[in-house]
C-alpha cells in the first residue's frame, strides 16, 4: 500500500531525514516511535507532500508519488491527521467535518459519512453547532480524526493523537481507531510519543533515531526488546 524508500529531507542546511525506509501494507497498523526531534513528524509530512524530498521516493498503491501535490495525495486517500489537532477554531463541528470533504462532490455520500462518524464519535453529534475552539482537548482530537475520515482515507497518517489528553479519552480514541481498522479495513501509520501505547496498538513498528531507522519488526516483540525498554518504555 505505502512504501517509503530511502528518503532524505532537509530543513535548509539541516539534514533531518537520512535515508528512511518503511512499509505499510494494506489493512495494517504500523507505528513509528522515537524521541522528540528524531524525525517522526517530518517523515509523515514528507509522505503527505508537505516536506519536499531531496532524494528517495514514496510509492503509494504501486505508483511513485513524485512531486504530486498534497491536495492530489488527499484525493487519492493519503490523509494526514496532524499533531496538535489543528481544527478550525472559529468554525462549528459540522463545518469542520465538511471541510474534510472539500475535494468530494458526492453530496449524498458526504451526508452518510457524517452520520457514520457520529456513530463513532457521538460526542460530536451532540456539538454539531458548537465552535471547534470551545471543545475540550479530547473532543477536538475526535473532531480532527473525524475531519480526516471525511476525506475518505485509504491510509490514515496519525501524528500524536494522544498528545495532551487524559488517559480515559486516549483509551476511547484508540478503541475507535482499532474499530475503524477492524471493521472498515482502514490502514494506519501512527506516530505516538507514548511508545507503550503505540506498540500495543500496532502490528509492526519502526524506531527512528536522529533521522534514521534504527530498528524495525513485530510491535509486540519490541515491547520485550531491552534497548526499546530502556530508551522508550522506562524499564
């Protein structure tokens, strides 16, 4: 479904991503873990087309993306749910959801998808006319995920969905994400600072250190890897 092949990304003269390669198969949940500043978000932004590649390539559904713009990647179902939620604070919940469908023209299906999202996030249905900026942090994260789902993702790129949220809300959100994967076959590439949570949620994992993949494999096996335990699990 998605292959990242030896990509290099720079910020000015700073070599942020140094030959990262990873793969996400159809229907999988894969996580990318690492310390702050290791290059996790930069990798996701590169996949989404927001950070240009200096070299390497990203292959999606068997085709190299090349210089394909972010909106065209969105149109093909490659959707980023960004760190910090970044909802539109001055728009209502319903308006935020509709913005997620801005490339779509299937009005009937858009209305059906909004109702489907409300089944996953009933809290959002209770607040359809409420401004996004007045929602709680957990509700804003639900809205950010709902907005991403309105873009009809085939691969959902999730950047730090648990950031700043209470444990109970995090549990609820990850239960819903798991249901989306199981019931709808949604493919997920997850970045998550809570490594224990991420490794329990995903089937496979990659560890990134200073812009380079240092370890990859079965996520459950990584939970017992001494190096991972020492660096990321506090054991």
